[in-house]
C-alpha cells in the first residue's frame, strides 16, 4: 500500500511522536460497542457473521491492510469479553466503552489511546464490506488536504436513514455539517449525499474539541457527526470524499440486511474462485466462506458448503450436499454426495461417500476409500486402505492396504475412557466385526466375519470368535406342518 508523504503541521510535529521514516502516525479506530438492538438478538451485532466471518473480523482485516494491528483500536462495550475473545488473535487493541452514549462518546473513551497519533481513521464495526483500498483513499485525500476532518460520503439513490452531508455551497469541497435523518428538514432530507460513518480526523483538533459535543438531539446521545459543524465553526477544514464504490459502506442494522451482505460476500467469493479456474455449478446455491482456498480444475456441484479454513487441492470433485468444515482435501479427491467432513485431512486421490462422516481429527491417506454411511473420529486410514460400508472407526490407527469389511465397529469407549484400536498393514477385517479396544491386529492378519474380538491378534494369523453354526435338517418344514 502506498503512503502519501506529507508535511506535518508545525504545531503537531513538536508534540506528537512521528515514526522514524517521518510519516504521520495513523491509528484506525473501529466502533463496535453497540448491542445492535434492531437485530433482536442477544449476541453482539459485530459478532454476527457474513461470508463465514464475524462483521468485526471483516473490518479488522480491512484495517490491518492499511496499518499494523498494533495501531488498530476497537471500541467494545456490549458483551465486551466475548467480542474481545473472538478477535483477540488478530493482535489489535481494545478500549472498553462501558455505557454506550453515542458514536461521539465512543471516541471520548478512546482519548488516551489516540493521544500518541497524528491521524485517526474511524470505521464502523457493522459495515464489513469496506476495503483497504477505500480506507487508503480516504487517508490520502484527508492528508493531502491537511483537513481536520474528512467524511467518506456516498451518493445513494435512496438515502433514507443515513445522516446527510451539508456542503457549504453546491459543489464546494468544504462541509458545513452532518444532519441526522431524525433532525433533518424536509429540504435536507432530499440531499442524496450521505455520511458513511467512516471518517479521518487530525487527532489534535479532534481531541481539542471533542468535549464540545452535546446530547441535545433526538436520541440524547453524543453524535460524532456533530464534530463536522464544531470543527468548521472553530475555523478548521472539514471535507468529504465521495466514494466511487458506495456498496462498500453498507452497514447492517437488521438480520434482513445481514442476509443480503452475506449473499454479496458469497457471490464475490464464488466469482473469485471461478476466475482462478474452479468450476462451480449454480454458485448461488453454494456456501463458501471468505477464507476457503480451492485449486484449479476442481469441480463444485450445487448445494456444497465449504467453511472455515478449508483448503482444497486441484482436480478434486465435491458433489452436492457435502458440508466441509475446516478440512484439507488433496488433489483429485472425489467427495460423493452428502458427506460431512470436519477438521480432518483427506489425501490426494481419495474417495469419500456418499454419506460419509469424518468427525474431527481424521486423516485419510492417499488413495484410501471411505464409503457409504461410514463414520470416523480421530482415526488415521493408511494409504490405499478401504472402509467402504456402514462402519464406525473411532480412535483407530489403520495401516496401509487394509480392508475394513461392512459393518465393522471399533468399541473405543468403555463408558469411562476412550481406547485405541491399531490395525496394522495388510489386515483383512471380515464384515460385522467388533473390535473391543484397546486392541492391536497384527500385520497381515485375517478376522473372520462377525467376530467380537477382545484380545490382540498376532500378525499373519486368523482370528475368529463367533458361535458355531447349528443345522437342524427339516426343522422348518416340521414347524410349518405343526401350525396347520
Ligand atoms: C451513524 C451516523 C450516521 C451515518 C450512519 C452510517 C451518528 C450519530 N450517525 O448512524 O450519520 O449515516 O452511521 O451507517 O454517528 N457505537 C459505539 N458506541 C456507541 C454508539 C455506537 O461503539 O455509544 C458503534 C456501533 O456499535 C456501530 C457504530 O458505532 O458499530 C455506528 O453506530 P450506529 O448506532 O449503528 O449509528 P447509525 O445509527 O447507523
Ligand atoms: Ca449503523
């Protein structure tokens, strides 16, 4: 990202620290303390997800595309602990606004955090479509005009609900004030240039005048928007940059709006993958999270969900109604319809499903097959091994080229503890076998069908444990005769 080199105002350069390279120190503040009453949810608005990521995480990602995480400060309040925990890994800072008394009040609580900076860019935690490019454009415009405040504005066909930007005259670069929808005159309501809720401020005049905000308005709150007229009256320069991408400023106030923004993220993700060589049939039916990666020539059929940190190789095929949560899937893998795969690794040229369930911690090695109605948990299935039908493998280590017959079950749980099943290379497990763990089946052993095994099986042996077959000749015929 290119930084604009500017000369700093003299008064500021004496007091405020400047980075070694002489560039102004820029902070980004993300306002995220509100509950989001209009969502009618007990969860904080900024933790609701769109495109598989919380709204706040999207805004943080955009912010850290412009400044390092250490210069990003989120203002949190409602459910502060859960918000902090959800995004702590990003390395940003937090300011707690205990009582949410308005957007202006939010900035008041961040006074101390802002003091070391020259410039602050203010973003809204509920507007997740913002991009680093637009933030950088706002920064450059603001710095080049040496303004005290710059508003990112947008011209919308329907400006209802937003604050309106009042320019000093028709096409003037200077802004006189922002009026909120509720306080606007009928004439002002006709203005289509709206306040996006994103701003850049010079920190010194902002902090000098922040205390002048009042609560004599429709909501009885400190409006950050009032800083426009306050700074203007103090003789400072207040400008507005009209964005060329008004879609980016869309905020979320209701769950209907959340669904719309989620749809935008998903479609944008599908378009990006398709432009990278991924075939997606009926992309509007697929749910692919923002951070998912897919290699070229992979085919994604309708109604597939790829979530979390999922990584898929090239030339794989994901058939309909498969849900993948944070898995790694190799090149040329075939995932047939209806599979549920969670936190597992699936190797190259494997085949899964239809209707296989990998619970967390599985590793399916190269060329292995997992078939119809097979459930696995914390299990490693070695190269070329097969578990094709109606099987449960839990806490198992299965070697290479093992055949696990239909209906095989590892009894890994004794009601108190979990135990391991180890099946070495080349073992043949007959259908309907029950392996009571802990147990080890030695290399190359054979298990007769319908065995219930409780002891280790030595390599290259046959293990059988089933009731001997009894034949009573003519028994059925005689029974039928008795009934007549
Ligand atoms: C605000 C602007 C409005 C603009 C609109 C754009 C004001 C007074 N109005 O209205 O001009 O058109 O954004 O979307 O600023 N927040 C806090 N602490 C508080 C209050 C709010 O952190 O005490 C946070 C909220 O969590 C939210 C953001 O600030 O993320 C914006 O607040 P919100 O109440 O949604 O403002 P709008 O009514 O949308
Ligand atoms: Ca809002």
